[in-house]
């Protein structure tokens, strides 16, 4: 099923690689997946996003209790990450493959300069046939600046480097119509072409998954990827040769959108934490729907604090989001010019700014 793809991000959850009872690496599973990776590596570019640092480190911090405090989790990650990376390095080395470690925070995909740097680093590693092993930089990522789960991190990485496939290895075979543990009649879906509210509802019922992600974050990850022209497979990691043996019976395939947006528009669209929002009147909403730029005249309210160049949400007065874009003014300047004609900007702010609050090249519509 994965033969036709060329650049593959493989996301491995903690429950796949760490033994729940003794918090140790499942070495025979790691050996087996590294053999699959070695096979794929001959003809494809591979990126691994692997969780497990916190679980591994927790046996040294406190083996008995589930870690509650953020600083304990961060300390556990600092301990566990070195062990995790070491295992990957050694096991890939046995297969004659070099690896590299990359630790990312949310900022690295939200700030355009960081985003481009990560892209360049991964491309440089691939040119040398080195496999990047990625995790969230848990020791510096506090609550408000976290991805929180590696499903979203993996989807942002896939989008960042123009991957054509994301594989989410999990503890279920795919998305079911209902919770498979509770409803015997629940059926696994093989192919998904569009994530609508029906699919999202199903995902919220599949709550039996272990780990921080769960089915809902997997669907969100698949959505980010589909928009970026990258397909996503959800499959069970608990099989021999977990990649080689993926087939339509043990997976769900989310098909990539055929006409993906430009890389810059994807970067805007897939922002996980917009810095604020602006509320529009109906005339401005119509203009946006007709692919026009957003002028200050059609804005009725500004929410949140943001700087010029930040990504913000565009909503109507019922808080329904129908766009996202890069704003040309800070929130304090924007507040002064909303409802005004663009010709008045210089007089009000004392400098000549852009006529548009958000230029149409910096704006992505959300169909809802
Ligand atoms: N970064 C976390 C870890 O390595 C895992 C987050 C997740 O599994 O979603 O433990």
C-alpha cells in the first residue's frame, strides 16, 4: 500500500515503542520496524517522529506514579530523550543507516523563519541519506507553547517538508464508525476522501486509545496533511513488520487533496494557535468569499493582542471562522483604523501603512 509514496513521515506513539509495565523500549519491535525502514530507505525519503521520552524517563523520576507536574514531565523527557535517541541510533546503525535527532517546539512551525530553517535542515540530512528522528522539545515547551501530542507535530513536519505520506502507528487498526470496544457492529473505514463533521463525530467516539493523542488528534493531523497534498494512514503498530504489512484490512487511508495550496498558504492555514481574531461585517465577509483583500473598513472588532506579521483568525459576529491570514498591523494600530477608509490610515497612525489589513495573498479561506 505504501509503495507509490516517495517521502514518508512515520509517527510512532509511546505505547508502540515503550513497554507499559516496565517502561523499557520494546527492542524486538524496534528491530523489526528498523528493518522495514531500511527497506523503504533504499527508494524513499524517511522521517521518524517518535514519542516515548516522558514514559522512558518517568521510571527514573518516579516509577510508581503517573507524572502530574509539568516540571516532572519535562525532567522525565530530558532523561528519556537521550535513551530514546540512543536506541534509534544504534538500531538504525545495525541496518547501516545514519540518523540525526531534531527536537521541535510549536514555534518552529508557527514562526516562518524557524519553519524554513527546519525544512532546510531536514533536506540537508536527506541529501546525505540520514534519517531524522524527531520529537517535541518537551523540556522547553510549556503548556501554552506545546503541540501537546506528536500527531499534530508529525502532520506539521509532513506538511513542512512536502511529504506525500504520513503513517500514524497507533493501537487500533484505523477509524471505526463507533467505539470498537463497546459496539461489536462498529466497522473500520478503509478510505476517507474528505473529513466532514460526520467523520469528526466518529473520531470523538473512538476514545479508547492510549496515549496523549487519541483518535481526534489523528483526524486533525490527517486534515492538515490532506490539505497539503499528503495522504495519511492510521494503522496498528502491533503487528510483525508494522510497515511492510500495512494493508487495506488493517488501516484507514485518508486520501490527499489533489490540488494542494501553495506552501505559504498551507503554513498560514495550519497554524495551530492564531494570535488573535478580527470580526467582520457581512460586506467584508462577502468580499473575502470573492477572493478580495481585507480592508479596515469592513472590520467591526479586534480580539487578542498581536504584532504585525502574526497569523490571526477571521470570524463573523457569531465567532464562526471562515478565514485565516497574516495581518499587516499590530492589534493596537489595527484597533485605531477599523471601520475607516484606507485613505485615512496615514492621518490616524502617523505613517503610511498598507491599504489592506490582510492582503489576499496572505489570506486563506476556510470553507464551512
Ligand atoms: N513528546 C512526548 C514524549 O516523547 C510524547 C507526546 C505524544 O505522544 O503525543 O514522551
